C-alpha cells in the first residue's frame, strides 16, 4: 500500500511538472533570443500620417530606434537601453523579466515586464505581449496589434542580433 501511495504521488508530481513546463519550441525560441540585440527599425501598419506615440510606458517610439536589448535565457532577465540623445530622448537602462507565452492555437508571443532597480515589477505588475512573427539567429520581428483613431493597426519592431 505504501508503494502504491508513493508511486501515485510521484506520478502526480510528474504530471504537474509537465503541465507547467514550456514546450520544446518555446525553449528553442528562448535560446535563439538569448544575447544582445539592436532594435533597428520600428514600422507601422494601418496608421497614416506622422504620429508621436509613447511605447512600453517609457518613451516616444523614435527614442527606441537603435536601443540595445539584452536577453538572458537561463533566468528570464534582461534589459533595454535607450541610447538616442536626439529627439528629446533621455538615455536610460531598464531591467526587464521576459519569457515566451504560448496561447492556445495562436502564434507564440514574446512577453516582458518592466522592472525597477530592485527588480520589482513596475506598471502595477502589467506587462507587454508582442507576437513573434519572425525569429532566427540574426533577426527578430515582433508585432503589436493596436487600435489607432478607431482603426486596427500594428507596430512592428525589427531587431538585429548584435
């Protein structure tokens, strides 16, 4: 009886561990993302005219062009650094916690939360999710669907590996 109980507990723990683990595809994506990247360009779809938009509750999107991003796969930590001193951009380094989110029957999403200097979540614990539309060893393309002036649009973030 004791053997059956122990076996049942082990089986239950294994099932719980598998339910909480990430898929091989997500793990592979995280390994590919690991390292240093430059946010080379930001483009929009479905948005006409010149816009000034604040992204990630941090700065105007033009300030993020050329920003340096670092992702550490083994602990899900990272950072981005705004280096552009033109366009009224204030240089800064922001810590982040990131992972790959796996929605059912949908494309994988890169998600992150901004952290303060003590590694506590900012923005009341809210974060950001961007659809991974392209990823290989040298490029990463993330898409954020938005509504702008009542119309569907998107912001596309184009990264290159440093």
